[in-house]
C-alpha cells in the first residue's frame, strides 16, 4: 500500500497555513486526515469490487464428499418458457455464437452448440404433454467417459461430467454414446469466448453444472436461478450426498425418475412428473 | 607486436558489440510488457521475470490440469491472470488481443517462432468476468434468502406462476 504511506512523508505535507492560529502540526494533521480519507475513499470501492468479482475461489481439490445434481419438476416447467435456456447461453457465452454466412438456417440449427434445450413429451395414449429441460445428466457411470479414446471426457470427483478441451481431439465418439443428445461439437473458430468459459473449434462440450460457479463457491446454477427468478421453481440444484440439502429432501418426499433409467447410469439429474 | 595489438583491439571491438547487442535485446524484451497494462505498474510477475520467460508454459500447463480436473482456482498461475494483467488498452479504451503480433504474448511468440495455441479456446482479452452478472446478482439474493427452501420448492402456494400453462 505504497500510496497510503505516501502522505506520511514530511516532504509531501502541505506547508503551514499562515491564516491559521494553530501551529504547523495542526495543519499537517488536518492534511493527513484529508489525505487518509481521500485514499480510503479511492481504495475502498476497489476492494469491494475485488471481493465481489472474485467470489471465493477453491483452493483445495474437489472431493467426492459432494455430488452435484438437479431435480426438475416437469409439472412446473412452463410450455414455451426459455428462461433456463437463455440463462445457460448467457452464462456460458453461447449467445455469442453467430451463423456462418454460407449456412442455411436448418444447418445452423443442427450445428450450433446447445448445452440445455427444452423438450416436449406427449403421451400418445392419454395426450398428456410434459415439458422439460434436457441437458447433460451427469451420470455416475457416463457412457461418454467410457468411450473417450483420449481421456478428455471425464467425471470430476464431485460428480460433474466434463470435457478437458486440452485433450479432446474432436472425434465425437462421446456424442454418439450419449443417450441424451447432450453434447455439442464446435464447428467454427470461436473468437469471443468468455474468460470463465474457454471454448474453441474442434472440441466437444456440454453442460458442466456451471462449474465456474461451483469453484467460486456459489450455490446454484444459471438455469435454476433463472427458473426461480420467474417464480416457476421447476429446477432445483443441490448436493445429492447431503441428506439435509433441499434437493435431497425434495427427492425423499416426491416421486422422481431418471430419464432412460433402464440404462442404469444413475444420473445426477432427476425428473418429477414424467 | 603490431599483430598482437590489432588482435586485442579486434577482440575489444567484438566485446563492445556483444555488449551493445545484449543491451538492445534487453531493451526489446523490456518493451514486450506493454505500457498501460497492469503489468507495467508491477515490480515483478507472479514469479521472477527470468524464470517466467523460460518456464511460463510449464506453470500454465500444470495449472490447467489442476483447474480442470481438481477445480483449483485460487493459485496465481492462471492464464486468465496473465491476460488480465498483461493486456493493453487502445487509446479508444478497447482491450487489445494479447496474442496480436505487437502485443505481450504475440510479440515474443512471433520473435521466437513458437505458435501459441492457448487462444483458440481461451479469451484473449478479459471478457465477461470470472462470474457472470447473473451469478453475482443471484449470489446477492442468496444472502437475502431468495433461494427456495425445500418446503417452498415445487409447492404451488408461494409462486406467482402456477406451473404448466396448458390446463389438465
């Protein structure tokens, strides 16, 4: 804090003010008081901003003491609402993707990266329609990890299934293996990535349960926050291993399912009402 | 004798040239830290400067594995930290891509003819923050108790919206 100490240097003190009856010490004290106040006023907001911007970055390895997951109540998921999708896109910089000039709309729809999409299901016998957000299900036994030839597709200790883009060679085997169509491939050069979500051409990517939020000590995901902000409260994020967490209590009290539970993947994302 | 004098003077001239060349090179290296960047105001990098020149890639590579696989984000060897500190700003206030040929990463890598691949995926200017504005807003709300409690979640009473739009 060099600049805080600077005013203490006598050579920088103001000369005694002849209009004051008090001695030079008094005027110097006044100057020091003002200087200290001004310095604090300049420095303090910077510290507040710093504290806000950085959060609480993780210093220790993630452990299997937690397993992060989501519970979606499809009864509360509103037809036509895209709040979770938009929030996901903004959180991860996917809204910065642009269609190539020579691409048709149809091709763009199939090629742009989508981490979270809305799915509408209809029971053909009864006609009942359900809406649900579909994303990486963060399986305990992820098929994408099984098939990855380079080890780029991996499951973090806290249950988040991720792609290490440093080792991904873009073979897209994981996209074939995923039963949930959760993964996307980046076909074009990306030039406007966000600092918190590095992403580039030639790699596969998918929902990572807002991993940068996890590592900064925040307690929710962008999709869950957006859904809650609208009052729908259809998405609940939490720790499946903590019996006291909201998600564990909700799972204990209400019927829920895994999508494709026949595959025995023990997904971290559960759905109620389907 | 004359030959010896000529020889000694040639060696002396050579030494002077070597010294001059080193000074010029050192001056060039100095200029890679861009004026106006945060780094220009710092006494030192996260490690000693000469160590960083030779080993920054090892530090970044080690850091990337501990961050991606183990979630460790608190250490000082992060690429985002490099960019944040070394990025320079145009007179119009725009951050300049750090891998540009006249910028901190780009200039040295062009000089040493080594491709820098980091910025195929990583942002080459600080962009978007470590946390999204939405995350910061929600984090503020969380302390005020806006997160749904287990009783609140999925119950029909408290929410303004009542779930599915289509009636059953």
